C-alpha cells in the first residue's frame, strides 16, 4: 500500500496541508491577543460572505476542468481552461453589480462594514484563479507544486497580517487587507503560470462554455448548501447572540477543522487515483476500494474523537484567556468534519459520471433543514447548538449522498453479499 501513487500523493498533500495549516494556527495566539472577540467576529463574517459569493464567481466550473482532464485526448484543454476564465470574468462583473445594489441590506444582516464589501468580490475572483492552478496540478498528480503554491499563498497572507495587525496596529482591517493583497498577488502569479505552462489559449468556444456551465451551474445549489451548513451558524450566532460569541465559536471551529484539513488533503490525492481505477472498471479493484473506504470511515471518526478529547487541553495556553470558552465547540466540530470526509469518499462517484445536477436536491434540502435546526439549536443551547447542528447535518448529508451515489454508480458496498457471490462461483 505504501508503494501506491495514492499513498505517496496523500502523504505529500497531508504534509503540505499540515504546514499550510500550521501557519494560521501559530498565528492564532497572536491574533487572539491583538483582536477582541468582536474583531474576530468581523473577520469570521468576511469568511462567511466570501464562501457565499465564491460559487457565483466562476459559477463552480473549476470542477469541469478536472473532469475534462481525463478526456484530454478529445478536448483542447488549454482552450477549455481559457473559456472557464471568461466565465469567471463575466460572472464576477454580474456578482459585483448585484453586491453594489444590495450592499446596505447585506451589511445590516451580517454586521459587516458596508465600505469593505468590495473586498469580498476581489478575493473570490482571485481564489478561482488560484484554484484553477491547484486543480491542474492535482489531476496531473503533482503534489509538490500544489503544496508549494498553497504554502506560498498562506505565508504571504500571514506575513502581511502580522505586519498590518501587530506592527501597524490596524486590527481587523489589517487582517482583511492582508487577504486581499495576498490572494491578488498569487492570482497574478497564477495567470502567469497558466500562460507559461501552456494552459491558456484565448479562443472563444461556445461549446466549451456550455459544457463547463452544464457541469458547474448545477453545482451552485450544492456548493451553497455546503456553505449554508458551515456558515449559517455564524450568521445566526451573530444576530442572536453577538459578534463576541461568533469570535469564540470561530476559534473552536478552527481547532475542530484540523480533521477537515486531514480529510480534504486525502481527498485531493484520492480523486485522481479513484477516477483512474473507475475508468478501468475492474470488479476486484472496486471491492478493494470499498474495503479501504470502510477503513477510512473508522480512522477519520476515531481521529475526530481523539482531537475532541485532547484539543481543549492545548487551548488553555494557546489562545488568550478571553477565548477560553472556545474549547466546548471542538469535539462536535471535529466529528462534523469527519462526516464531511466520509461524504467526500462517496460523492466522487457522482462527479465521475458527471451527474452533478442530482446532488442539488439532497444537499440543498439538507441545508434548508439545517437552517431550521441551527436556529432551534442556538435558541435552546446557545452557540454550542451550532456545533451540534454542524455534526448532525453533515451526518445526514453523508448518508443521503451515499444512497444517491449507489444508485448512479454500482459499487460492491455490501461486502458480505459480495463474498457470498464469490463463494458460489
């Protein structure tokens, strides 16, 4: 198993993600001492708005690039990538105009300063360009380039944050400006790399645009549902309790997201490995994939429980005393991310058969239900109710998508029945 490309890539992705994620964690003791919980709440709401806008800037077509890579003998991939960037340009202009018209109500609902809303659009567009580069390295199984690019972006982001917040005393404003500059500079570098690596061919192609939109647009409700499930908690906490509670919750969420970092790192390596084997369509390989998936379920859940038990001990000295109340959120957030990792192991079959439209009804309906559950849980259990809701809705989404994926792509999920069939033969 150690010799396979999957585990080699997964190790490098996990290592680079660990380094990438260690930087903001090391920065956390600094920020929690220079920012108040209310300041941290504003920074958190910037993240919420960014997550809400991101699916519309680019219309979720980045995944289409990854899928078309496996049909690259039939597709001019450089022209395809260029037309996806044209989609980004048009959609960003439309989203920017809508934000301008709705700036006042958006600011009122989120308690986010109106004059800073433009930053959300810039960072969302820059993120798309950066993600295109990361996607191309992912499908080419180039984890080193992937990791170096990610770490460079994070180092720049964190370095500018320390300079602005600590040295210049700019508070939450410095944290936001650091993100705009870091993502903007990396996006410019990303466009240069796309050109240098011959991934750009600026020729308008309506067929490619239509293909990318058919793949990406149905994913917008799916992407929004994920955003709602992971971000609506902070909106409700802010409106029902206050920005300080949101700041405490966000720190606990960041600790719990260590499991999210692990599962996302593994999924990055797993997708190209899985798609190559699904292309081969060999029954014995499918059985091994299912066995490995069940092992993964056990491991990721176990890691979440261990993190939930251990992390609060570190929190006491890692962050300032005013953030000590964050520890109660960690266990349930970690378990929620474990369910998210389990979901990713089964949703990939839907992406492989390119039936992304069928995801919308499950993920959007669970997101809508999650809003109701979140509101009820926060009203009855305070901010801790948001953590309960996060874990519960991720579990429900995982189970429903697993059922859905089993309908669109047959895998031997019932290993006992599979063993009986082999015995009969």
